[in-house]
């Protein structure tokens, strides 16, 4: 892991500054966006969960309150009946005849116990059990022995409070019952049988749309259990609270009168699916934010770094030999200050270089003039003329040929100490030099001239071709294995410029060595001297280049203006 982090950091360090800035801006913008997105997602998730829980609690509260209100009506009705003296007389008073009992049952008991069933449809029946009732009277009055046979009787607790129970099976009912005491003796029991579904309908009606519900009495017995869910959400056992509590949102409420516990639940997976859908809706927003941040980061980085990139490129050009500052900035920020400082530095450097060039060329010209002053041209020319005549008298034509070439070479080289000459005299000079070289090399190489007409009278710097030809012969042709060594001399015009070219098919050299020849790192002096003089005399209007390929040869060409006056030092 550490190696991977190091590799990433190393790759990041080697990126261009513009890419680094783009990455940093993307990260700086992406972190708060992602943090905000996840914070919103987390907050909305919690809100959905809290809302889901709140909705369950509200639904349960409303349904339980509705059932409680109904139960209060039933309890008030039972209280009314239990305190009715007319009804108590039936099981407290000993009646003399069956007819008298019948009249009491019909005129007193039946209206009291049957009337509530008319006004309250959920009340199926109201029955009074008593030991005084020996013969059943319909479903309203029954002997106590009949009550003892009922399932709910065994669940009755001691006391006079109304108690609730349920009978399950084919005919489900809710039983509200109450004991009547005379001192400590149970005189009667009142049973109100309620419709199971009608009483619980406020709660049962909520069990829809992936919702489940369960009711348990105070003893933990299941009163009601059902759910309306897709198969994948349905619990294994809807009557087992443990199976429900883990994977479902659940709300619980206890009904005061009955002591029953109501539970309503909904699968967490339903809410999670809604949360996932919400997350999927946020993903495109995050992706759009990332794209916008990437685009803005790229645009801003280009705008902020463009001047630095231009400055870097300009520095590389200066390192290759171009000493002109091409980048400009009017900005007052750090980059603008850096560019202007660099421009001032290069101006000072160019000024110093120009002074050094001019001083050096002046020194070279002074040395050349001093050397030329030591030589008596007339004496040299007369001596070479005598050698020529002696060679002719002796029949030594080759000596005469070389002597005439040498005389021509020195006559054009010395040129009365002038630094400028004409194209015609420079051609005479290089031809004389090449004649001498051909004699010295026994004509082992060829010279091919390609010289345009009409250039003879233009003024050019003196001795700019001889060092190039000497370099081509010594380092190209002499060390080459070429079977047909050739040196090409080309002089032509193009628009307002004159082109001079010396080319050979010799040994050639590498690109690095060719570039080095024109710099101060070169060990040679002649070619570099020509390049320096071209730059000082013509500035940017003059140019000198070397192109070479190992094993194929070298090409050196000079371009100077043919009408612009040269600066003579």
C-alpha cells in the first residue's frame, strides 16, 4: 500500500504544473461536494427513517385512540347496567312464581340488555348470568353454570372492574365481562359479546401497503396478527415478535382499558429502497458537479499557468541559443513580476553579450591588422611571382599552379586589412584555397560549384567560407570511407538574402555535436568565429546553421541580407 502511495505521489510530482493545478482544484472542489452530498444523503436518510417511524406512531395512536373511545362507550354501558337497580332486582329478589319471573325478564331485562345492540351494531349480545336464573331466557339471561362453561370465565380476575378477553376460531368475538358481588359472594356476571372485526377495524384498516400489525393481551396472548406485504418482505411468523423487531420499523402502544399492546410495523427494506432511489437521483448531480469542476479546473489552470508555460518555453529557446524574450505580461501578480524581471535580466544579458562580442571582434580585427601589418604584401606577392617564374622555367607546372593559387588566396585574404569584401573576391579566395587543398590531397575528392550569377558586387564579411571548407575537409572528407568524397559549394539568392552553403558527404556527426560547434563549448575556433561575426554584423537578420547525419555528411549554410548595410568594426 505504501509503495502504491509513493508511486502516486511520484507521478503527481512529475506532472506539469497545469495538470497539478487542475487535479488540486478538482480535489478541492470535489471534497466539499462529496461531503455535502453524503451529508444531505445521511440527513435525508435519517429524516425518512424518522418520518417512517413517526407515521407509524401517528397511525397507531389514531387507531388505538379510536378503539379506546369505543371501549369507553362499552364500559360506560356496562357500568350503567351494573348499577341498574331494576336489573339487580332480577338476581337479588326471590320471585314467588315463574310467571312473575317471566314478566320481569320480558319487561325489565330484555329492554335493558337488548336495546344497546340496536344502537351499537358492533355489540352482538349482552348476557347476564346469575344463580337466581334457573331457566335460560333466550341469550340475555342464563344460569351461572352456563358462564362457568365459557372460555373467558376462567380468565376473570377478582374484582369488579370490567375485563376483556377474546375467543378465536371460526366465530371470533371480543368479550367484555364484569362480576357483580354481594359482599364477597359473586351474585352475577355480565357478558358483552362484541364483533371482532368491527371493534378492531380502526386498527385493521391500517394494515395495507406493506404494513403489518399485531395485538397482544396483557398475558402475552395474540389477539390479532396480520400483514399486507409482498412475499419478499413478509416475516416468517407474523405472531412472533422477535422475528418482527429486527428487520422492521415497529411502533408499540398500550391500550389503557384493556391492557392490550398494539404493534404496527413496516419493512426497513421498503424505506431502504426509497433511500437507494434517492441516492441514485443524487449520483447524476454529483457526476455533473465533477464534470463542471473538472472543466472549470482545466480552464482556470490554463488561464493561470499559460504565462508560466510561455515563460518556460521561452527559457528553453534561450537555452538553445535564441536570446530574445517573446513572452509579455502587464499583470501585477507574481507571474507578471517574474516575466518582467526575466525580460530585464535578458535585456541586460544581451547588452553585455553584445559588448563582449563587439569587444572580441574588435580585438580580433586589431590582431589581424597587426598581423597584416607585419606582412609586407608587396614583398610576399613579388616573392610568390619569382617562385612562379622559376617553376615555369624549370617546367614544374604543379608548383606554378600552387604558387598562383597561394598568391590569389593571400591577396584576397589580406585585402589591405579590410574586414568586408565582395562576393566575387570571396569566391576567388575559396577557389584558391580549394585548389591548394586538392593538390595537397592528390585530387582525392571532388569540388562541385553551384553559384548563381549577379551576386559578385554585394558586400559580405571576409573569410566566411574558408573556415567552413577547412572544417568539412579535415573532419568530414579526410576521416570518411566514402568512395566518391565530394564537397559542394553553393551560393544563391532568395528574395532579399544571399545563401552560402558548404556541404560534404563525409563522416558527419551527431546532433548534439553539431549544436555544440556554434557555442562556446566548442574546442574549434574558426567556425564559431564566423558564427559570432554573422550575429554581431547582422543580428537577427543573419543566420548560420549546421545540419549533420553520422555516416552521411554535413551541411553548413549562412544567410545574410544582401542590401542591408553591415556594421563594420
